[in-house]
C-alpha cells in the first residue's frame, strides 16, 4: 500500500442486476469527479448479479485504472455489498450511492462541501419522493420519524444510500443484516457530527426495482434492533432487568392480594381465584427469567468487549506530549560516555 498514491475520495456503488444503468452512471461519475480536481477512486460492488452486470464492470475496469470492482460470491444484500465496498475503499472521504440512476452524481459536490465544513457524515434527503405513496412513501415517513425519535438524530431520511462519510467514521461501524439504513443512528452514538442535504429522487430509467413491501416490514423490525444496540448493547440488564422487576413485582402484588383474601376472608383461592393465582405465578417466573436473561447478557457483553479488546468509546482526536516527554526522559536517563 505504501507505493500507492493517496486518494482523497472513494465512490462506493453496489449493483444487483443493473447492466443497463452501469455505463451511464460511470460516465456521469467520472465527469463530476474529474471536475473536482482531486484524486479519487470508484469502487463498484457486484452483489451476485445474475445478468451481465459483472461483464460490463469488468470492461470498464480494463479501461480505467481508477475503477475497482469487488465481486461477491452471491447476492448477500445491500448492507453486505456496501460493507465490502467500505472495507476496500481507501479514500479520506467515502461517498455511497445507488447504481440505478435514481441518485444524480452531479449532487456529490454538495455532500463534499458539508464534509469540508467539518461534518463527519452527510446524508441525502429525498424531499420530493417519486415512489409509490402507499407501499413506499407512507411507511418510509413513519419509519424515518420513529428512527429520529428513537436515536435523537434529527434527519428526515435515514434510508437513502446517498451519503458521504469520513473514512474513520464509517469503518468503525460494524454492519450486518439490514443496518445500512441506520448508519446515521449508529454513527451518532459514537459522537459523529451529522447533517443532511436535499437531493433529487429520480425515476428509475431501466431495470426492475429490488424493493417491496416485505422490506418495509423488515425495516420496522430493524428499528427494534437499532434501539437496543444504541441504548442497551453494553448494559443489557438495564433493559431485561426492568421488564423482570415489573413482572416479578406484579406477580408478588397479585400473590399478596390472594394471600390477604385467603387469610382474612378465608376464601378458597383456587376455587374462586384460580386463574389469578396462575397469572401471579406466571408473572413472577417470567420476571425471574427476564432478570436472568439480563445477567447472561451482561456476561456476554463483557466477554465480547474484553476478548476483542473492543473499546466502549470512540475518539475524535488526541493531542499529547507523551512521546516527546518520553523521548526526553529516556535521553535524560541514558548515561553519557563518562558515566559508563
């Protein structure tokens, strides 16, 4: 790597069956990036396409040394494809976008301007969406509103792939499942400075969309995962313990009520309040189980962080004279020729 020239920008674009769109996107990308006058690279990721996408990418690669092609063995999904591109990219600033021409490369300079202003992550905001209002727009607005409330990040559009990141921010985030939509929330938990810029949302020129209502349902399930990761990944007992205390407490209260009626009114509890007694037992046992799950979660979290030497914090920068002081102290301790 030492012999390679430095790269200022990396453009990461995942593809899945987009053979018709690739040439046009490549031409627009190079036109925009050449105009910036900074060294850049393009990382195209073929996510197991079944059409001729890889052959088109391979032809572009043969004619342009700035182009890199990462080919996955099968279709792993957009999150995995983006992660593969992020891992391969070596630019100081990484821009990700879709490969279906719904994102206009001409808008990339807007993202880079905000990065130069000091932001760590710049997210696109599809102000006027052109998707189907029932299956895409309404569920998306609901999910974005809920994600903004849960994460505390005031963005209007979490789901768009069109984003710009500082390299150190995006490569610190572990992506899996469908978490690429929630990168701003995950980055915000590490203290990243985040903003958004309005972008156009164009109609797909050709090819078939790979999104449907099923993916919208999975997004809402992922919201639960992200909320847990943001707030409780390092302290799971705080989550499960509260549920356990609530369940056990409710079971104890019901049990005390039944004991009072038995002792004071001499009621045949099993005959008159049998279901209530079973409910008290179930609440108490489930509460104990939740607390046990929290304790197991605490043990697993500590094992995970300690075994991988993984910090529970993220540094922005460090300024220290430690090395200078160490060097001067070492030279002060080193004996001179007359002392040996």
